[in-house]
C-alpha cells in the first residue's frame, strides 16, 4: 500500500513537471510570434513615416526656392524704385504695387504645396506601396516643373529690368546696369548685343507717363505668368494621389 501511494506521488510530480514544460514551450512560441508581429508592424510604420517625411522634405525645398525667388524679385523691383524715385512718386508706387503682388502670388504657390502635405498625410501614410511610388514621382516632378518655369519667368524679369534701366536710366544707374549685362553669363550673346546698343545712347529725362506705360506691360506679363503657375499647381496637385 505504501509502495502504491509512493508511486502515485511520483506520478503527480512527473505530471506537474511535464505540464510546466509544456506551458514554457507554449509561452516561448507565443512570445516569439508577438515579437515578430510587433517588429514587422513597427518596420511598416517606419517606412510609412519615412514616406511622409519625403513629401515634407520636397515641400521644404520648394519653400526654400520660393523664398530665394522672393528675395531676387524684391531686389529687382527695389532697383527700379531707387532708380526713378526722384523722378516721381507715381513710378515708385506703381513698382511697389507689383512688388507686393508678386510676393503674394509666390506665397500662394508655397501655400498650395504645404497645404497639400498637411491635408493628405493620412492618405499618404495608408496608401499601398505602388500608390506611394507613383505619388512620390508625381509630386517631385510637379515641384521641379513649377520651379523650372518660375526660374524662366524670373530670368525674363531680370532682362526686362535691364531694358528699363538702359532705356530710361541715367548716370551711375545706367552704368551699373551696363556692367551687369556685360558680366551676366545667363544672357545669350545675341541678346547681350541688343541690350548693349543702349551703351552709346544718351538718355533724355524720362517722361513719367511714358515710363509707367513701358513698365506696366512688363510687370503685368510677369504677374500673368505667376497666375498661370498657380492655376497649374491647383490642377496638377489634385492628380498626385489619384
């Protein structure tokens, strides 16, 4: 009887040991699965976050280029204002109006890009890999295209500033403009030759209305180009995530 009782006692201990080992094995397997899932999920989220950051980086670069453009254009307008401020306040007011209008339109361009990122972070984050790939390509291409067109418009504005100063400027203002034309590598030889025709012409005192009539179409054309870019971005940006 004692032997039988002892046997039952050993059997109970063995059963407990086996049960404990089984639990440890199951617990280990379960922990491994959870850790693997969490790791996989974390990696996926990191990839999505990196994609959103990619869009934000492109938008930041775009903003930097817009801010640089604002400085360039602002200096162009201020140059014209300073050149003719003694002639008439009307000229300065006219140029100042276009200076302010240009800054506003460049801010609109910048705002459209940044607003797109802010409004679509969730969609970008949850889009499929293929959708992400296409959206990245479209967004980068659009921003580069707009900045390229903006650069051309500003370069034309620079040339037209030369025209204004060479045609109506006098003394040091005209001389400075001539020197800049001669040293501007962005101007073709043919255009440079045309602009330098003013070098040996003595400019008479500018007539205020004539000067304003000459300036206005030039700056109106520049503003129209900016409006066209705003319309283009407004349309194209809606195609990025489609």
